[in-house]
C-alpha cells in the first residue's frame, strides 16, 4: 500500500467532527462514493492503494500488535466478505427507508448511536453545538451514518489488533464490490478479444 502514513488522521478527524456536530457524519458519504468513482474511472483500486484513511488507521494501530493470530481462512477464502457485504447492504437499505419515513413524518428521527443496527449506545452522544435549522431527516441520516461508520471502523480495529493490520480489507464491502467489478471488466475484455 502506498497510502501516506498520516492519512489515518482523517479518520480520527471524522469521528471527532461528529462530536462537534453529528451532521458532519455526512462527510462519510464522500468516503463511500469516492472509491467507487475512482474504480469506474481508472478500472483499478486507486482509493484502496493510495488514499484510504481507514486502511492507514488499521496499519498504524496494527503496528502495536506484536502477537497477531493467524487470519482465519474463513476471512480470506470463505463467506465472511459476503456476510459483511450483506450487513452493508441491509444497513444502507434501513438507513434509506427510515430516512424517507422521517422525511414523510411517519417516524420520529433517531437521535442516538447504535452498533450493528440493533445495539444502542447507553449514553447520550455529546454535541459541542446544535444545528437547530437542520431538517429532522438530515439529523436522522447523520446519526445512522455515523453509527455505520463507527461499527465498521471498530470491527476493522478489532481485526487489526487480533490478526494482521489490514485484515479488514479482505472483507471490506468496497473491496468485495471492486473485485466483482474488476472481474466483470476482465471477463468483458476477454470476450471482446476472443
Ligand atoms: S478495502 Fe476498504 S478499508 Fe481497505 S483500503 Fe479499500 S476501502 Fe479502505
């Protein structure tokens, strides 16, 4: 990986910004769309190889793990990446539907954080200042997005501490989707050549 070693500060900055105001969580949408845009444009994993702040964080944290266990084969060759992709798709679907319902007034906004869609954090998430003019659906979307980023980043950190630093990358939904896309591209190219 050619990622700059200080890129991880962006990840820390992102989570700190959520403490200033939760609406900054929407910056995470950039982190999700940029890898896909670069993938379509360059037909390679430009984001993963050069710019991903999360990979930089895992690499930095993983340096302090001197007794890593062997990465389970289930992660490398098994279904773990599909399970994580499924979680990601379900999570995004829930986020979209519930945000729409909040916007339509049929559901109150969720103004707390939770892990894995189900487990609410047992304390109020502190906010340095409130944005009173923000629509309730935008606030809801921000909390949901921050929750998803928090869940996946924590999972990646646990994996970095248990196994190799970038174990998360083997199951990351962005990586799985990129692999499927690049495989399809190669298949199409081979078909044209033959
Ligand atoms: S696989 Fe995921 S975490 Fe790893 S570099 Fe790519 S986007 Fe970042």
